[in-house]
C-alpha cells in the first residue's frame, strides 16, 4: 500500500560544476550567507543588507570601522540630517507688528538666530529675527522679530501663530559690516545607538529520518565581475528547514523587533534561570515609525503617493535623482496595481538598481520582485513583502517608504547590517549514532541514534537616516 512519495529535487544535474555539502560551503566562510540571501528575495531586510554587501563587521576587540564600538555588542553612529526642520510656536506672539513694531515670538527650541528670516506656514507671512534668542525655559525660547514687507501696513495674522503651528527657515540677510552668521545643519546631527542581538535555532532528528532524503540546491556565486559560476550543493531536509527558519526568524527580527534596552544600556528582560540579559534591537519598522512622517489614507490615490514623495524630497539633498523604495503588504500592492497599471505604464524602467557598499555604487538586482518607475525625476521602487501581510494584515494597506539613495562621497549605504566578525551565521553539530546522515560510522557525542543541528548568529539593522522615511497606513 502506497502511503507517501518522496522525490529529491535535482535541477539541471548536467550543468553541475561541483558537488559538496552545503554546511561546508557556509561553514568555511560564513560571510557567504550574503550569496544565500539572494535566494530568498522575499526576505527584504536580508536582501537589502547582505545580498548587496552592506554589512559592517564589529571586531570582538573593538574598532575596525568608522562607527564607534562601545563593546562587541554595541555600536554608535551619527546622523546628519541636512534638511530644514519645522519649528513650532510655544505660545501666542506678543504684538502684531503694526507700523513696523517688534513682535515677541516663543518657540519650543533654539533654532532661529539673529538676522534669520523664517516663514509662517499657515499664513505665508515672513519674519526677520532682529535680536539673539533668549532662553526662558527648557522648551521655551523667545525671539524678537519684525514682519518682512515693502510697507508698514501689514499686521501679523495671529490665527496662524497658535501653539503647535509651524514655521520654516528661509534664509539670513545681513547688514553692511556684519559680524556674525550661523548654520542650520549642525543642530540636526544626532547620535544613535544599536545593539547586536543573538539568534539561535535547533533541529533534532533520528537516524532513520536522516537517511531518508537529500535536497539539492543551486547557488550562483560570482567568481569575478564578468562571470557567474553555478554550483550544486547537497543539503538534507532538516538543514534546509533549519536554514529557512534561521533566515526567516532573523529577517523578522531585523524588520519588526521592538528594542528592550533602556537609556542606561540595560536590557529590560533577563533569563529567569540565569539572570543573564537578553538584548533585543530595534528593527527597521520601529526605527522608521519612531522618526518618520505618517499618512493615514482612506483610499490610495496619486495624490497620496505625491504627498509621500514630496515629504521625502524635502529631506533629501536634491529634489530629483533619488531612489525611494516602498516596502508594502499585499493589500497595498494590489491597490497600487489598480492605481498605477495605466497611469505609470509609460514611466516603467527596465531594471532596479540599489546601492552596494562593496561595489561603491549602484548594482542591478534584476527583477527579484522589485517594480521600479521613473517618476517626478526620481526612481520609485515597490517591493511587496509577505511578512508585512502577516504583521499588518491582508485587508488594510500598509507601506513604508525609505530613501535608498547611496552616499557616493562616503560610500555609506542607506541601510546596514551590523554583526560580529565571522558571526553572521554559525553552525554546530551534535552527532549521535549514525552521525549527521544517519548512515555514518565513527566517534559520536551521544549514544542516542540521531543528531542535532544548531544554527545561530548575531545581527542588528541600522537605518542610517530614519527621518528620510514615510509611513502609509490605510484606515
């Protein structure tokens, strides 16, 4: 009686260049995990970091790169946000500026200096600061200003200057023999800290199961810039399942994990048996949602997308020539298809190019689930990720837009993976009777007829400028 069927997948065996065990391939050089990540393009976080070689290795001894290493499991990096912030009023202004009189305005932070000109967003009126700001409290700075106009008839629109209303810096105009000036970007430099977390997954199996089946997979490994060599590797089903679990679990952590480290660098969760701290680092989504602009939409329209791109452009160095990626769930992607199939058909590009730190430039990633358009002078890429569907649901659209424009000056990628040197992924084995294959002879570590495979590693994802991102969520 036939109760089951087992078929090994051996693709194009006639093209085999080599044949070896997969664990040997990864065990010798764990950094080859980046090549394996290309096989899992649906795991977005892994693809955007390892596949593109945007990985920073932290040496156990510390140092080794431009990022300050506090210890092996912590790293600091600076964010230079070269865009003009919106500064909020802290109180209703005193005075209306009639006849060219002075007005006292209060703001929640020190941003405007003497001779600065700023615009009140709700009314469009412009003001010049005529004296240095005075600190009245931790979040309360007073500036003496004059309205900018070509006559003395204008008065201040106080309704546009209520607490919480925003202003925007325009420029600074100086008199003859001026003695002072200021820059704005310096106030936007921040230091962020990340923590490297540990992942581990185990798989136990009996000697009979180990002898049952092998799986053959094909990996394309670049030997040089002009050729790709296809290699066939043998991997049993246990190891393949373990690899899938490791990659998916780590990818989910890099995307969704909420950090548990307090302001003093202490983890809020410890192992109840050993009292050892368990460090969890913020993933991509928490980093984005903590700093990004957000838009709640009822229906996805062209205006919604324009608003997102306009917001990203405001924080970019240039209004054109940028590369923005929308990572979304399936509900958003289907809405996008209905919206853009005809509207953007003429703007579709032939390929998708993403920044690679190793290549020090943009590399083509082929199709691989990326849909790219040239729109409004920028390249807009859409990537559907099913892990987003599982996290945010299948009924309501959800997407994050991030600026993936690489820094050609510093060769810094927009997203990077931090790990310990040689600690991307490690494998350990406990051999029982029958060994790893179930049919081996030799020394064993346990009298049990079976084996255990362990796959573990270190990872932490850093979005180097979370301000240059946007969240779209359907309500």
